[in-house]
């Protein structure tokens, strides 16, 4: 059976932590930033963990299982 290919879109969007969790960036940080508050932009800059419901899908896209 051939190797499972990693989805290249997911490869660019998600990163793995050392404990096996999947990190993602927040949306709404790319343009139209003048009307957003400094606090909101700062908080959107940080990474966050993906939702528990999406973890199995993301792991399949990253060819982890």
C-alpha cells in the first residue's frame, strides 16, 4: 500500500506542538486593520489550538494516522 500524502494546504496552515497538539493561526488579521482595536489585533496574532472536533480531520490531512 502506498504512503499517505500530506495535504499541502494543511501543511501550510497547521503546526504540531511537542505534545502532539495542532496549532493554528487566527483569521481576520490580514487586512482592514484600521478599524480593529490594538487589543484585538494583538490577540489575533497569537497561535491557538484547533478545536477538539476538528482534530481528527486535521490529523488525517497531515497524514499522522
